[in-house]
C-alpha cells in the first residue's frame, strides 16, 4: 500500500481599507467551522501592518472539506482609526461564509472594507 499524500492546501486572508487606500492593520478575525447548526471557533487572529495575518489560517491536514466562516470585526477596526460611526454602526462584524471542496488548493478570502460597504472574492 502506498501512503496517502499529505494535503498541501491552505486558507489565507487579508484586509484592505478602501476608504484610506491602505492595509487594515489590527483587525480581529475569527475563523469558524460550520457543521449543521453547530459553529466551532477554530481561531482568532489579528491583521498585521500589511493587513495580513502572520501565517495561514489553515494549512495541510488542518484544512478539511467543509463550510467555514470568517468574521471580520470591522466596526472595532474602523473606530480604532478615528472614524465616527453611528450607533449602531452600519457594518460591525462582517461574516463571510464559504466552502472548501479541494483540500489541495489555496483558498484566499480577502476583504475590501469601508464604513458603508465591503466586497470579497476568491483570490490567489
């Protein structure tokens, strides 16, 4: 029998502040795994000065097929930059739910943010 290859996929993210034209440093991001009605917090990270996290969120054997959610704490980040947000803020925690089907692939989930809008896509 031959050994199964170790999955080489990974999950990464970064955040850009489109209103300022700069990386969103210091934003808290939670990674959740969704299984039916159950939500499992896998980790909490913060973006660095480049708007990225210091290491992949999931890599290798930790990257499993399934449904995940990244929760970007945009309201706290925007307040930390001095933005005067209404109470409650229009955008506070931004959830992005996505599926991982191929554990050998790179899944990159970036967030482009401003106080009143955001967008995302599957990056490379």
